[in-house]
C-alpha cells in the first residue's frame, strides 16, 4: 500500500467516525494530513483523527499503552482514544487508532508555549502509580534508533564523530543496553515529551492534554524533562523559560528532581542522551536530503562536541 493509499484509508476511517451514516450529503472538506512519517501517519476529518502507528507496532505492549491512555486515573492528563472495534482496523498492516481532535501548540513561538501546563501534566503523570503492568518507556531505545539512522545515512559531516563520542560516553541504560538503575525505573513516563505532544481538547479552548502513547511506560521520570533541559543547555531555550518549566514541575511535586536545589545530577544523563538523539537525527536528515545542517541543527551538534570534549570522568555522568 502506498503512502497515498494509507492516507486515503485513514481519511475514510476518520470521516466515518466523525460523521455516522445519516443518509444526508456530507458538506465537510476533504481529510487533512497532520503528519506522515515512518513512525506514524495522522489524518484528520472533522473532529476525529486517525493514526496509523509505526510498522511493527502491536502485541501486548501496544495494547497496554493504549489502555493507559483511557485509564480513569489519567483523565485530564492524557487524551483518551475514541472507542474502536476489536481487532483494530489496519492500514498497510499497521494498527489504526481513532482520537478526538485537539488544537496543537504553535510551533513558531517557544516562549509562548504552554511550558507550565506541560510541566504540570508531567508531574501528575509521574506521580500516578501505573494502573496496570506496562513495558519500559522507549526513550533510550529512540536514542539508539537515532544513532543507527545516522550511521546508515553515512553522514560525512565532521560533527558525526562528536555525536558518536557523546553517545559512547552515555551509561549503558541510556543506550537501551541495560535496565534503568534501581530506584529510577518504576515511574510512569511519557517517553517522548516535546511541544508537539500537547493539544487543547476540546479544541480550541479546552484544557491542555498530553498525546501519543507509543513510547509510554515505566522508567526514569527525568527523561521526560530531558528535551527542554537539552535545549536550555544548547542555547535553544531561554533560561527564563527553562526556569518557568522547572518551577512548575516542582510546584506539583514532580519526582524527577529534588524539590529545590540543583536538578542536574538527575537530569544530566537524560539531557545528554536527548542531545545525542537530536543531533544524530539532524545529521541523518541532512545526509538523506543532501544538504548541510541548518542553524538549529548545528547548535545541537555543537552541544555534542562540547560533551565529547569533557574529561572521561565528567562525561560518564550519573550511572546509578
């Protein structure tokens, strides 16, 4: 099935869910593609969104993650899915889930983004006991996949070596080669927190909620703070915004960092891992598209170069 056929299938499923058969002509516009990437294709029709998950998604782990989104304990934190038939519909062999549409964050204005709301949602998520057995969150696995993609793209950029050096300096658990250290592994985590994972529902003025449970599970809650921490360390996120985010997380009792004082002993390894992931993806995409990394991408590869230049005892960071 081609990408266009997947989109048509998703559009049909979303349209049918948004407009139960009434016999009347439908005046709504054609379905809209919200995302079409290897890890997921998302199409909207009216108030419904259909998502074809990544190839290979399925089994008990995926079922547990999907049930998590509907768990009553997480109402007001995670966007719940719409009722779906069993088994789930499929597009090109990929499971399809249906969700209510939510209004996304404006990607062009990081300072005006709902940082406090995101931090509050994360704190509530991390403080919630897993309502059922869950697999490990996939954050470290995504770093490994990003490095593998960079290697496969055969990037000739000089920054590649710095990314690999920063990658090698991470402890084994942050490379998905060992379990998360004892005492940090049992928290409920989103696994891939960024601004694209927030929507207002009901759109456009409802409450902010977290979306996308594909990487959720148990693990180190500091991982969910790591992307904004990495952006701050790289100079992409102003210190005032980082402070707003961190203060809001602490205000709701988030367990990833101490309630006061220096958060970096807990954030150091996840932040370095997310820096590696972002830089590796940047070099992979640039090589695949036959271009040079842009200014923002170069800031992340420069951050990897700074990590790579640290003495081994500092680069090793927290390992337990």
